[in-house]
């Protein structure tokens, strides 16, 4: 990604005008790797009849990849940026691709009825809410409120038994406090992907939370704790710097 696309400060990612400006220049960018890197984790969750919501689609091609995987129950992609949405609509029209509905919407105020989707996916979208969060062990109240709003909306639009997939830099000891809040009924599993640097792939299934155990860990390798700084790593806009005191 070109250096002139990144904002001057990390908090710039929270400004909607930044995204309009960026998507006006940028044709395509995949946050946290493209579909090929996590297909082995996502494909087993897919079936033709699924209705899918992608939250914060930007200019990703994940929606098209889901169609290629045989999802025919409807794919809806949302983004806060009207520029991103129009450019994706134009791209799909030029390709003659149908089956993906692209909508301008706020992830903190999802405009869908309860129990509308079988699967909700976000890839790097929730991470934007953490760019100005302060201490990762004790995020500021605004971050907590916004992350909670996002998760409440996703929980609401999921059908019973539906799954929420979150692809993120966020480690379990930072994200479980949000995922396992008492108002949510989903189970929590996670895995990792990536060579050298690991990304986290969470699967939360609505209505499957066990009263005996809040979460189930799937072969999680030891990974050091990270704090977010505004630089680049492996073509990402975020870098998580090792906190040596916690090793």
C-alpha cells in the first residue's frame, strides 16, 4: 500500500472522511491477508444456503470469493464509506457479478432485522475501534462502548445457531472480555493463521455458549503480547510492538 494512503495518526482511521479519500484512490486492498490464507478455516463453515453479512467491506473481494465458494443464499457487504460502496457496486457491475448486495451502513448501527443472517464476517474492521484505545488491558470507555455496540448489533442480526467470524490482530486475552460478556449467548473458539506473524480467526456461534465453560481454545501457539503503534507490518497499516515486560 502506498505511504500516502495512510493517515498522519492512528486516530485518523476513526475519521469517515479518511476512508472516503482513501477508497477514492485505492482500487483494492485486503486487510489481514486475502481469502487464500484463511480459506482452510472459513470454507468448512460455508454452505450454499447461507445468508452472509460482511461488516466493513472496504474494497475487499471477499464477497466475490464467497460466491466462488458456492454461497447462494445472499451476500451483503456493508461499509460506512459511500465511496467504497459505489466503487464496489461499479466493480461488480463491470464483472457481471450478481448475488452481492453492497450497502452504506454503520457497523455500530446495523440496519437489518433481527435474525437476518446465518454468518457474519468482519476482517480487520473491529480493529479500527481499538486504534485509539489506550491501555489494551484497560481500554478507554469510548472504545468499550463502541466495541460493545458492534457486537450487540452482530449478535442481534445472527439467526439462532448462526456464526460470527472475526479475523483480527486481537489476541484472546484482549478480546475474550468483549466476546464473553454476559449479554451474549455465543460460544467462542479461535485458531491462528499466517507464517511467522499470526492472525487470529475467531468463531462465535449464537446460542451455543456452555454454562460450564466460557470458551474453547483450538491449538493456540504461544504468541507474545502486542501493543498497537502507527506503522506498517507485512503491508498492513497497523503494527503490534512486543511488550517485553510481559514475556
